[in-house]
């Protein structure tokens, strides 16, 4: 499997955004978007803004295993006193979402 580029994550989100903002969405359209992009891709796209190979100062997540990513996200989610962006984002995901994100992003580490 080849490494995902920033654009390969962004274009599905663009389609999703256009569909959501269109106003006349049917449940069938939403299901089609979810099938074409995959829920994990959509969820993990949030991470790529800061954690991509080209984002600069923040570490790329491609070198971490799925287990390490999941453990980190669950720690952020459960830290009641945490107030960073990561704490806030992690609290918005269910444990199932965190597992999807971790497995999706951790695939890159397994390929290297």
C-alpha cells in the first residue's frame, strides 16, 4: 500500500464538505460519501493538518504503531484536567473512533 499524501486525505473531505453544505442531502448521499472515503479517512484527516510529513514543527504520526496512537489518544481523552487542543479533540471521539483513527494512521508505521 502506498503512503497517503495530504491531497489524498483532503479531496474526500472536500467532497464531504460540499455535500454537507449543499443543504439538500439525502441519507443516501451521506452513505455514498462515507463509503467512498471511509470513516477512518474522514476522522484521521483532522490529524493531518498538524501531524503530516509536511506540516512542520509537529511530529508526523506515520512512525507510531496503532497501539501507541490509541494509547495516546485515550490518555488525552481521559485526562480531565487537560486543556490542550489534543485533549479537546480526543474528547470528541468515541473509543471506536479512536480505534479507527489509530489503525488508519498506524498502517503507515507498519508499512515502513
